[in-house]
């Protein structure tokens, strides 16, 4: 299943206390502390469920996970 | 029976709520009112509850002060009246000392002694009951324990039974919040409010509180409450560092790992719903998912390390 921007934002709003109305697609989520480690692990598990593909160890990187834009791009690359 | 003071003055006010539910904020607001004196936590009612404690055995005999004194010819009403006089007397004297006509009392751990406090106070005081989301309370109780370096008796009782601290704190909240809800539902002299509503719309909620207390509300009240310490003493240490109503701790429970949320939801959800909160969503995890979560956590730690080295 494709991960849409809307679904991702809905998920993040449920799982974090970040004010998502104040961010854009390039805002740093993890580096800025807006999304903490616990929420990021939740997000990885959610991505695995949504895409149906396991996250490879080398994929757990800032390049893939630090913004809405990067997460969506990574999810699209993992879609089965 | 409705609350009335024997002296014809307005009845005393007792604030009850689970510890870490905003009781100190309420205390500061009450104390800022020109007609109300609310000292820092006195522990008077908890002590009175211990005075009234009786052990009950299978034969039905209650062993404690009230029954002991009944054998000496002092009926229960008289014992309660004398105890009430002692406890209320300190609070009346405090109010007189600072030149206000009415007393209020708030000691957060009173929520664990409500049966005895109701026995002593119902019909003689007005209760202001405050609730807060149970998972936020559990987290905040954990902070309190870390700050004080130990458990007060009321919390230690739960820690002895439940070795996971957050579970113990959540169960303590369930018991305290349930006792407060039962009081609010049963008594005409009780008003309920929620911390989340109080911090979102303080003026609306406080107007409701003071209307219930038959006291005028003025728009400067909240500002006065937050400007001063209202007397230093026992109570929430955080509130003294805040000059405005602060919502930063509302919904903090969302930062808990999902498995912890799931566990606490199982404990707290029925009580949350009773109090009008949305239940916390639960998604049970099997052993394989728990293992995967652990693996991803380790990978994420590595990512944090790489990020640190890259900076």
C-alpha cells in the first residue's frame, strides 16, 4: 500500500505532540527533536506495515527519515 | 444534606483530585480570592483519616478509635464532631490570621483517603474535584518520585504490588480518580472539572468554580494567583516556576513507547471513559513484533550515533 502524505501526517499527529501545522515537508523531524526515538521506532514499524516490506538496517538513516519529504520518498521506494 | 457552616459563614472548601492533576494550580487561584484562604498542603485531612482508621476482622468487629471510644461512652457523632472541630479549627484560624472569612484546603494525597474524609466532611464543606488524564498523571507521578527520591506511603503501597513503576502509578491514579468521581457523582456539594479544560479555558472554568462556591469572580484573579507564591509550603514544585497557565504537559503520554501506552491503556481506559476522556487506542503486539521493535530501536540508536559523528 502506498504511503500518502495525508496518512503520514495523520499518523504523526496521533503519535507525537508536534504541532504539524507549523512544519513543511522539509522540516527536520528527528534532528530537531520534534519526533523522539520512541515515536521514530513506532513510525518504522508503521512503515513496514504500510509498505509490506521490512526496513533494511542500512535504510535506518537521517537521509531516509528526517522529514516528511524523505519519509515519503523512502516509503515509495519500498512499496511492494 | 447541603454544606453549611455551623457559624453561619460560608462553608469551607476542600479540593480533591489525584496528585499531579492541577490541584496546586487550583489552590493558588482559590488563595488569590479576597474571601478565601487556602494554605499550602497541611496534611490535616490525611491525618484525620488515619485517626479514623479501623481494622476490621472476620468476626465483624472494627478495632479503632471510633469503636474504642464508643465503649467509653462517646458516640460516633461526637467523636467526628470533635475531630472536625480540631481540623477545621486550624483552617479557620489560618483564614482569620490572614484576614479572610473562608478557608479552603488542598492536600493532593487526600484523594487516597476520601472515604474517611467524606465521613468527616460531607454536609459541612464544598468539594472542588479535579481530574486529569490518567496516563499524564502516571508520568507526572513518576517525575515526582524521581524528584523526591522515594515513595510516599500512598504510592509505595502500589509499588509493592506492581514492580513496573508506571503501572503502579497508573493503578494509583485509577483508585484516586475513581474515589474522586464517586464523590462528585454522589454529592450535591461537589463540582467536577478537568485539568485539560482548566488549562485550555481558565476563565470559563474558574467562573464555574466560583459560581459553585457562591463567590464573585474578578478578571484579575488568575493574574494575581500566578503572580505570587501564595505562601510557600508543600505542593507542586513546578507551579511556582510558572507565571501563566501552561498546557505543555497536556498529552505528554503520547511520548510513551506504544507498548507502554498499550499496557497503561488496559489499566486506565475504563476510568478514562468514565471521566469523559477518549480511551487510549490499543494495538496488542505479539512476541515477533516486540522483537522487531527492539531491533529497530537498536538500529535507531546506531543512526543517532552516526548523526552525532557526522556533526
